[in-house]
C-alpha cells in the first residue's frame, strides 16, 4: 500500500489538502513499525506529505541504530582481491545502513525540526562516517549532510557549524614527511628512468600526501575526489603512462575529468571540473586548496571544455629521483603493501 501511495504521487502529483490529511491520519499512527522495510516506506511517504510527526518519530530510530542485517557477501568478496578487500573491511565495521536510509529521506524535510533534532541528525552522520563502506561512502554521506544543511535556516546552520564542518574523509594514521629533494624541472624521459629504481613503500605513501596527490585522488581508501580514483591505475596503465600523466597532465585527459571554462551572467569566469546537479553546477577549481563554487544553472551564460588538465603540472619538481621511484611505485602497487616489489 505504501508503495502504491508513492507511485501514485509520482505519477499523478500531490494529493489535495483533504486527501493529504486523510492519508496522514491513516499512516502517521503506523510509525514506528517493527519492520525496518515498512519504516523506510512509511518515512518516505510521510516525509513527502510533510507529516508534522515524521521527524519526532524517525529521529529516535536514527539515533538508536539496530544491528545491521548483513547480506552474505563473503562469497562475493572472495572473488576479487582488490574489491574483495573493501567488502571485507566493510563487513568488519558495517555502517548502520537502515538508519542511513532513513536519514537520507529525512534530509528533504525543511521545517518542523527542533535544534536538538537537527543536532542529533548531523551527529548521527558524523558517527556513521566512522564505519567502513565502499569508495564512494564518505562522498555519499557528505552529500546527504550538504543537502540537509541546504534545508536548514541560516540560524540553524550557524548553531550547528561546529558539528557539520567535519570532513568525512578518513585521515591517514601514519606520519607524513615533506619531500627531501633537491628537486628539479624533470623532463619526461628522465623522470621515467628515475621511476625505475626500487621503491620504498612508507616513503611513497607519505609522498602521496606531501606531494599533494591525495588532495585530488583517492588511493587505498584515502584522499579526495577531484580527480579519478587511482586504485585501479595498475590494471589499466604501465609505469610510463603514470609518470607521463604526472609530468604532462594535459596530454591525455580522462573524459569524465576534463575541466570547463564557465562564463557567468555577472561576468565572472570560473575554471575547473564542472559537476552537474539538478539545478546547479559545482565547479571544483584547479588549486587543490581552493573551495568549490556552486552556481545556479540559470546564472551560467556559456560553458566550454578546456584543453588544459585540472591537474597541476609541476608536482614532481620538488622530488629527487628516488622519491619519484617511491611515489610511482606506491601508485603501481595500488596502495597495497602486499603488492610492493621486494
Ligand atoms: C588539483 C587536483 C590534482 C592534483 C593535486 C593531482 N591530480 Fe592527478 N589528476 C587530476 C585530474 C582532474 C585528473 C584527470 C584529468 C586528466 O587526466 O588530466 C588527473 C589525472 C591523473 C592521472 C591519470 C589517471 C587516468 O585514469 O588517466 C594520474 C596517474 C594522476 N592524476 C596522478 C597524480 C599524482 C601522482 C599526483 C601527485 C603528484 C596528482 N595526480 C595530483 C587532478 C589532480
């Protein structure tokens, strides 16, 4: 029945106020149900109908997560060592998936929250971020949080700033050192030759952060998502390609990641990776430390692809030859110490 309501609203649009009241009177008392599946559908329909009670009934469910119902994924995990490792790590530290689903639906409720309920909501997301998921898990949580924040009032956002500014990406638990150098302006062939030396795993991993790669790329579960996840690079490319991608980023630009030049109606020009949302474009600028800009689609006057990679080109120039070997060796081993050359 709940699915029928949901499908009817999608197909036929919103019910009249009288219908809405009648359906709320029927459905409101059913939440919470003993069944998680029923709760998910109830919260979905009640949220759509803007039930005045859905927040106060769903928040206790979210704030007190039940042990997750685990599918039998161990067989799947054993099929592939690369993705299998991620699945096994998740099974060991499984996120509260059911409650994340409730929170995902509730992000759309604009009004009817007390500040305490808002606080509970964002604290739940912060807790959920401590569990393990797939590579996109922190990104999904961040987007739930950002959309829920978009539905908060300015006063609420201000009051909650301390708990919502959190970076959901896990941070490294090993020491990171600056490159020792001395660097130089590496030519491609020199850099390829340097990358052939025997690498050191710890040093490569540290350089992955101190040479800024982690600002934009994930590898081994850590790092940003401006550029492609490098975990599968060794499946696709050889060492030469990787060195070339670093020395000469604009030579081959992977198609999903080309940058755009965006002209806005107010005359401003933005340059960066453009990611499309429903009504907005998010532009991630070239500088890894710069903050992304969100613009409404109707503010955009024109947009075209840029032939310049988003990736800065002189990143290797602080590194000495052995450090190049360490960094490239770390990437070719996909961040996995077991695959590291002995
Ligand atoms: C400012 C963000 C940024 C930084 C910092 C950065 N990259 Fe990139 N990188 C990108 C983007 C965006 C792409 C995809 C566009 C392209 O292919 O040029 C890319 C592409 C790559 C590719 C090619 C991947 C493929 O699938 O073709 C490799 C390899 C790579 N980067 C390695 C590195 C390494 C190693 C570092 C650190 C020394 C680094 N990157 C630093 C943004 C960055």
